[in-house]
C-alpha cells in the first residue's frame, strides 16, 4: 500500500522538455508490501503558469529510495526522513539543473 506521508507544492525553476517549470510537488512516499516497508523522496516539476495551475506533469518526475527493510511504518522513522527531505530533494533537483524554492510554498503541507 502506497501512502504520501508528506506532500507540498513549492515555487521552483527548471526547464524540461522545452517547457519552463515554475512549480514543484515534493513528496515523501511510504510503500508497504509483503512485510517490507520502503520510503522514497520524490519531486515533480510542473509549469504553474498561473495561480490556479497545479496540473502536475510527470515528464519531470524524479525520485530516490531512502529506506527499505522488513517491517512497517514508523512515525519516528518518518520524522527522521522528513528532517533530511529537503537535502534529498535539493540533490535530485540539482542533478536535473532545477531548484525548489523552499521559502515560497504554493499551499499547505499535507501529512498522512
């Protein structure tokens, strides 16, 4: 079962497939299957052409597995992963020549 532990939209900068991206959806994803738990950091850059444009395009989606082991979800582990999420997302974005503007959220964070 896949769950978005954390998700939030931010202003961003990047160019993908010839289209300027001005927004990013940042995620911490938990996936449990057959007694194994994994967590992934993910970011999807999207055009965000105006204040109402939150149409996420998945041609600029990048993720990294942060943790995988036998077990189940742990609030303590999730808190620790959230502490390092910005660094992980910054590294993913940097590899693609993009940036996330953490000081300009485009909405409130959602947590599960």
